[in-house]
């Protein structure tokens, strides 16, 4: 407990989570990464009181997974990973979510930052502010629950909208009826494989493309499709850029 706030520190002493359940101000919960246990702040993520639990939990799980890696070079990804270059790298097809949530540039303490925003069931706005140095894959992890929920809703809407029209019944006798070609049976639309979020593409690629393997759009797309998922060329390009940046950063 520090200044009335609950403080949780990672075993490596480089990440602090501060939570004030009774806070009436913003932010109510903060995640801060440091260069060393007593070093400078590398990045900070600030969550407002109405932020969905799933958004915070998804970022924290991704962060904990990185810090639990046995290789220190892999752990560094949680502290100094590639930054967000554009919103679509973390929140694909942003324009399609314009009424529900979004990711946009903002300023945090006078410095460039990213703000993830949305609305709760009552229409009240919530937001998460990420310092510009926050690793892109962690921002993407925070976005993932929103993307998955939106995709689920779209799938349900599409399923409810797909109706089978009754067959046309012409009871009027037609002398030429036997000479007319038979109408082909209506085709059932083929269900397309649902695309996966960027973080999932990166996870699959890291598992299937070890160090030394060629990293390009073709190899990343093949790895994802082997798992039974669809992936767009743009999504594959974004994953390739992040993977190459990660590997270039390793000594």
C-alpha cells in the first residue's frame, strides 16, 4: 500500500501496477515499466475507472507472458518492444468500429501518446492512455478483446440475416414447361475463415518461424493458414514488420 493505493510489483522489479479501487478521479489503475528496479520510466498505461476488465487483463497477461520468458532478450520485448506506428497495426479496420471504440493519437503529459477509447453498456466513455513508447504488441493485446467481441457480434448478425427464400411456385399450366431448363438450386454461401487479430498472427508466426527462418508475407500467411485461420495481406505485412524489428533488435 502506498499513498492509499494498492501497489503490485513484478518479481523483476521493473513493472509496477497501481490500483485504487475507491478512486473517483482518473486514472484509477496504472501500469508502469522501468528500465531497471530503480531506473527511469520507459512507458506507462493509464486505465480509467470504466475500462472493461477484459481490456486490462489482456494487456497484463501479455506483459506477464513476456516477463516470464527465460531468455532476457525476450523479456526486453515487454519493456522496449517496437512502438505503434499506426492504429491499424493494433486495431485493424479502425473505421468500421467508429461508433463502438477506437485508437487514436493523443498527448500524455505534453508528450505524444495513444488513446484507446470505448463506451460501456450505459454509453459512458472510458479510455486507456498509452505512452508513445508502449510496445505495440501490448497495445494490440489491450485492443484484442474489443476486436473479438465485435467480430462475434458481426458473425451473429450475419447468421441472423441469412434467410432462405421460399421456392417460387407457379401453379399456372405452361405448355412449354417441360422444355425450360431446370433452375439451379440456390447455392449456400461459403463461410469464410475469420481473420485473426495481429497479436494472434504474431504468436503463430513466432512459434512456426524460429530464428533463421525466412520472414515474409508468404511464410507468415502460410503459418497462420496452417492453423485454420484466414489472414489478409495487410495483416501479414504488419506482422512481418514487427517480427523483423524484433529480430533486428536482438544482439
